[in-house]
C-alpha cells in the first residue's frame, strides 16, 4: 500500500515535467487539404495527438506547455506513400541480398526525414522481419515511417515485377488452386493488401490470365482483404475493374482511357495511383534540376546522385521519344480521371527499379501530379487524406483535434507552389520532433 502511494505521488509530480505538451503558434495550417487552410493558427500537441487546433486567440497555452513559434511557416499533414518497394537498393547496389532489416529501417528513416509518416511496401517483401518491424513500430519501440506491407505479391510465372532482382519475391501461379492458397498464406501473415501483376512487359512475358487474377481477388475478398493490381493495358484495366480489383498501382499507359473505363473505375470506386515519376525520369536528355536540391541530396547516397546524373549523358532526343509519348498518355489519363472526379490516390513506386531511390521521389511525384493537371490541393489530398483512408489509418491524413500529431513544417505554402513540400523546416511524427540531423548522420 505504502509503495503504491509513493509511486502515485512520483507519477503526479513527474508527469507534467516529463511529458510537456507543445503549443504551436503562428503557422498557416493545412488541417485538411480538401478545405482552405487555417491562417495564423495555434494548436496543442500532447501525448502524440493534436489536442486542440484553432485560429490565433481562440486557444490558450496551458501552464507548463512548451510554446513553439512557427510564424511564416506552413504546416501540412505528414505524407503517406502507399506504393514503395523497400530494401533492394543499398548505395549503388540493387539486389535481393540488400533486403535486410537494417536496410529497410534505413529507408524508413529516410522517409521520416522527408516528412513521410507511412508507406506501403507493394508486394516485394521477403522473410518475416517486415512484419516484426511493423509490430515494433506499433509498440513504440521503433521509429521511421510506419511500414505497411503487401507481403509477397502474385502473378503468372515470371509475370510479376519488371526488374529481375524483384521477381523471386512474387508467387509464380499456374492454377486457381495455387492462387487461392497463396492468398490464404499472405492473409494469414496479416498483409495489408494482396498485390497482383497483370502486364506482359511489352510482350516479354506471358500475362497473368483472368482466371488466376479472378481467383486471387475472390479469395482475398472472402478473407476481407483488398487487392491492388499492377496494370498497363486499357483492356486489362477494364476486366480487372469488373473482377473487383480495389486499386490500380499504375495508370493505364498503352492508350488514353475511354468513357467506358472511366465509368468502370467510378462505378467500382477503384483507387488509382498515377505513379508518374519512373516514366517521367526517362523522358529527359538533360540532367534534372532537382539533382541539386538539398532534400534530394540529404536522402540520397552521394555516389547514387552522381550515377543518376551520369545516366542522362547516354540519352539522345530520339532515344527518349517513345518514353515521352507514353508519358503524355499518362498525363492525359490523370487529367481525365481528375475531371471525372475519380478516386485518384498516390504512389511513387520508389525502389521499383535501380536508382529510383526513396523519400525525395514521393515529393517529386506530387510535382508531376500538378504538372499533369491536378491542383496542389488535389495532389496534397491524394498523398494525405486519400492515402490515409486507403490504408485505413483513421487518425492520419488530416490535423483535426484527436488525430495523430504527424505533420511537416514547411518554409513556404505548397498550395501556392507544390515544390514547397521539399523545403522542410521540421518534421513531427507521433507527436515528437524527428531528429533529422541525427538521422541524416546515421544514413547508411
Ligand atoms: Zn511497384
């Protein structure tokens, strides 16, 4: 009894000192990218949550709260990228052998540094440790962007990921029974989604047949698990929509989407990830200006920055003509989907190919979405509220009272110029300031 009393006293004394709440003042806050921002806002963060938020003068700092002046800054909800491939690139090497706990955590830390609160690794995860990382994050024992995983994705033999290094991670399925068994195995491991590839890689492989992906979708839905489909061709997109796919990890890229396909994605409420960055990166002959941006250089190994720069020197206008044509089709499809009010989500696909590295890629994708015709508010909505809803992260994606205090403090207003998401002053995840200097020093 006496011991308990003493313990209670210690707690009562130590709590206000140890867990001081934070009172932020003066920033423009994009509470929810679907609505106008709060100018000159104040908000209180305690115990990992936004406790209150309102215009200046409507809230008072509680006694003992730390006051933090953010005058001139803009606060946005932290970004959520539901399409990445973690673990394969390490420095200049891109290989399955790099898929280690340390390398995945390193990439999650680069994401956190860049203001990304959560990612979904899309079907190329090997072994058990991604599930362990997730459990440790849930228990508050491990930082970085929250890791969601689609485990091992599935396709017909050799028809999975495009890159040879990723291929062994996918199931090679030849029968409907195998497909259903693969789904059951992955659902038993508590994957966030099932991933299926439907693509012939420009005629190089035999596409996953409709009977197989229908079995995958049917089995997954029976087990209350959603299915994300990699698509390329318009006709496959239509059939996948009819078969019940929940999201497309890419745009249709062979043709402009027609009215029938737009109606199908609307009718089935399919989330579409534009995924512009990989294709766009191949359309230029001159080195990209972002190669010299501080955020890109902070999160990307120096030798990799130089190899990416060097890659441009081997290109000619003729060699990029086909990629430009495909890219224009992709841009038009984004514009059509947005005009139709379709559920346009977000996914940068970082790590899907050698030298298509993590973290900055998420920000660059936002810029490309705006160049394709989305407003900055629409692009920000995709990477925050829409992605949170997609991952069923009900306490993320917006900054209302009660939500997780996951936010990025920027030096400028991304609603005026989306490139300001890359001008990061501070990052807060789960109510704590991310020590970006320490993280950067520890990048492998
Ligand atoms: Zn991918």
